[in-house]
C-alpha cells in the first residue's frame, strides 16, 4: 500500500482522451482528490463521447476544460498558465491518436496544446486495442515520448473492449496514483546530500587510424540517467563520459569527456580518490588495436585493415577495486548473453565490487533504447533488484535506492 499523502496540495492536470477506458478516469480523479491533490481535467472533444464532463467536474470540483475558449462567454483558457500551474500532468487514457499528436507536436486541441506548454513531469497511460498498441507507428511514438522525458505508465495485458486478449488495458487508477506518489517521494529524497558520486557512461572509441575505431553500441543513456538522478538526490556528481550524442544540463554534475579506455581509466583513478560511490555504467572496449596508423589506411593497401592485432585494455573497475578504501562503494555493470548470473557474480569478486547491475541482451533491451531490464546482485549473490521493463530514468532511481541501502 503506497502512502499517497505526498500528493496533498499538488496541482495535477488530468488529460482524458476518446477511448473506452475513459470510464476509469472518474476513479482516478476521485483518488487524486482523496489524496489531497487539486485536479484540473482537460478532455479532448472525442472524450466527451465516453464520459460526461459534468461527471468529471463534480468529482474534481472544477469546471472541465474541453475547448480553447468557452463558447457562451468567450472566456479563453490559457494553456500557458495551466502548464505553469501544474506539478504533474497525467494523460489517462492516452489513445494512439493523442500519443501520435503529442509525439509530432500536432496542437489541434486543448489537451495537446497544454501538454506542449507543460513545464512539469508528464505521465502517459496508453489504452487501446492490442493491434494498435503493437503497431510500429504506436511503438515509435511512445519511444519518442520517452525520449522527450515523459513517463510512460505501461498498459496491462488482459481482455480488451474488443474482447481480444492482449496488451492495451489502461493501468488501474490505484496504480497510476501510486506511480505519481512514488515519483514525488523520490523527487523529495536527499539521501545523497554531501556525497561525491562518480559515474562512468557511454562507450569508448579505440582508434585504428584517423577515421576508424573499435567501439560498441552503448548510447550512454543509463549512465547519464544515474548521474542526473544522483544529482537531484543531493550528490555532487562527476560524470566521466565516453563519446555520446546526449548531454545533461542538471546542476551539480561535472562532466569529464574522454575517448579511449585509457583516457577513462586516468580520469576515473583521479576522481575515485575523493568519491564516496562509483558507478561503472560505461561499456568500455575490452580491446584496442596494438598499432595506431596515423594516416587513413586505403582499401587498396596490401597491409593494414586486413589484419588487426588487438591488445587488452585496462580493466577500470578492477583497478578501482584494488584502490578502494573503507567506506567507498563500487558498483559495476555486466552485459552478458549466457550464464548471466554466474558471470556477473564472478565479476563482483574478481573486481572487488559491492554490487553489480546485470543487463541481458537476450531480453531485447539495453543498447540505444530508453528502456532496460536489469537485476542487481550483492557480493553474496542475493538479488537486490529484479526489475521489469522500465524507462532507464526510472531504473536509475531504483538502482540508487539499492546503492543507498547497501
């Protein structure tokens, strides 16, 4: 049972779109109000076909907004003011049509216009038939929303309005309220106040010649999420980042940009001396070319790229494990394709880690996407976290919860 008292006094916009799951929104409003939140309902024109605005107005205690202005008085509803007023915006149910409009910035109704103006966290609870949910356009649009920083409340599987069985049921109102309560509880956490947290992120690039290198598909999203969440929980963060296409503007994060594994090792050793916690989320290249060619190797050349001799890169986590002193926590990451648990636990002891986060490519998640599935083990092999598919930003908080508890 989640403590929802943290929602007391919060301003919540509830966006309702035109789907049969709109009937659940009545319970959702009631639960928010019962928790002490102030709720402003915005409905799309089609939503009125599924639940009456008078119902939502009665439950929320506020007039429901459905259009840009009130027809009989001409009163203008300012989407900008609403976006500034809200502490959170929830779109539940979110149909495929509205999700597409949100992803593409199609501001043809009050709900999407307000979404585009919102300065607060946005939570999206999709609800639709299973074929629509699985369609490539829907999955792409949901990934777009995730990449914008929105929180996706995954739909459940079960019997749908079509009487088919599959994924597409809007999450139950009690669980949506719990998601928001958990979000605000974490946002208020300052359990890392005064701590220095070091995070490594992204791949390393090991050059072959001026235009070619050895690398992997790591995007750096997990490491950056960990750094940002740690900073929001009060830590002073040093983020040692390999070459990635993302950045951060969260205050309290000092970013050191590196390219190769040896660059990252040098930065990590220097930073670790004053760190309380080190989280090794980077996907460091295990090998590098023995010889670097200072000119581009031509395709027509008889030597060079036909055969490359590789040498081992330094093991950064193991190097820090040897240098670790009492009171420091060292958290590793492992990416395995077979014997996952055994290989991960072996790394804990070989590298003197306090815990390890296990990714698995067999789950179809990890590199280059905004979601992941992980397990976290301690030195005794206990599972500290067994996470379902989640946004990496949410997983970062889960992982930090585990680290704080060690």
